[in-house]
């Protein structure tokens, strides 16, 4: 009970710190200026951006369903939607804007749809790989644009791009290297067993699971032609998200360029990947406002646009995701009691 209370207090403190940073930035820019922009927002366009957000979620739901179908498993769209929203929620409460939800999604997918764990875990691993590839491609084009136009932050982009690429290659190598992956998992489980007297480590079961997982990853690799659709859907997810942000600036009647939105979107994601506060709260917002200002957007409009973006990608996603998590846990509990 004490541990749970400490965890809640820690989260409240971190969220409070994140929102305090945002408040200080807005206060510095001018609260009255930002509020006046909010009062002039086109509500219809803002609501359209919300609809577009759920279309994006539906895009990754279809992608996930397709990957599972490649393994001859037909998961329900409803459960995949709930799991995807749960993933958005977990990403928003962990110290990074992207990542952290994959083990949870895979775990509950196995429970809700009675899908073998090696299938569920490999499907979310492939999803993460596809997103990383698309992100690296888009970021590479952005780096070329920054360097060719002599825009500052190019060195930061190159450094972060190299780090993401290096980590991705390391994880791929680890995932496909049987003995190394086994040693890492065993080490993690042994550390975990220190905190649980009844904790049992099934070494043979782990070896079998790793083999099944790697065999399934190879299945995706052998079906490269079929991977075209998930790859296209991944691109759609990213492009639609960028369009959503652009639409929010239209809602506040801001004259921003496409390249300004794309640059800010990708740079803020890079900043948000560095573990700081839940969902990159505060840190990525500061980067967003700074980047928008770099493209000659008034600071008050930059702050308003960033807050509107966060109201959907963080606020709405967290609320719907938390409700989805509750529904998923209740469903899993009922299935366990049957």
C-alpha cells in the first residue's frame, strides 16, 4: 500500500513539475496573448483535428490486425482499439513520448484474444520497428533540409538520429541473437526474483519462448512483399499526425509553413524520447515553442498551437487511454475467473 501511495505521489510531483514548466513558459510569453488566441479558435476545425486523431488510431489498429492475420490470428477491432489507446496512455505516463507500452499491449493481447505470447510480442516488436524506420526516413530528409539551408539545431538532429539508429540496430541484433537475448532476459528475471520469494524462473520455458519469438520475426522477414501494407499504414499514421498539428494552427488562424510543422514535430519527438518527465511533458513543449519561433511564428501562436496539440495527443489520449486500460483489466479479470 505504501509503495502504491509513493508511486502516486511521485507521478503527481512529476506531472506538477511538467505543467509548471509549461505555465512558466506561457507566463514568460504573455498569458493574456495566449488566452486571446484561444478565444478566437475555430471550434469546428479543432473538432476535426480530434476526429483525425481517432482516424490515426484506427490506422494503427488496422496495421496491427494485418500483422496478426499474417500469423493466422484474427483479433477483434474493438480489443485492438482499446489496447492501442491503452498504449497511448502508458506512453504518456512514462518518461518518454514514444515507447514503453509494447510489453503491456502484447501481454493483454494474449489474454484477451487467446493468442500465444510469442505471436503477440513479435507483432508489437514489428510495429515498433516499422515506426522507427518511418521516423528515421522522415528525420533524414529533415536533416538534409536543415544542413542545406544552414538552419541551427542540425548538429543536434544528426546526433539524435545517430543515437536512435544505433539503439535500433543494437535492439535488432539483441532480438535475433539467441544466446545473448537469453542471457539478458535471465539476468533481468534473476534481479526481479530478489524481490519475490515465490518467484520461479523457468529457464527451459524461456529458451523455448525465445526460439518461437525469433522464428515468428523471421516469418515477417520471409514475407517482405506482404509487409508493404503495414509499412504504408505506418507512413499514413505519421503523415496524418503531422497534418493534425497543421490543422490545429489553421484553427488559430496562424500562417505556418508545412516545413515548420514537420520540423517542429520531428525535433520535439526526438527531444521527447530523452527520458525526462511523463510523456516528455514540459521538455518537448519548450522545444516545440522554440522551434515554431525559429520559423518566425509569434511566440503566443506557437504556445497556443503547442497546447492545442497536447490537449489531444496528451490530454484526450490519456483520458481515453486510462478508460481503455480499466476496461481491458476488467475483461482480463473476467476471463481469468471463468
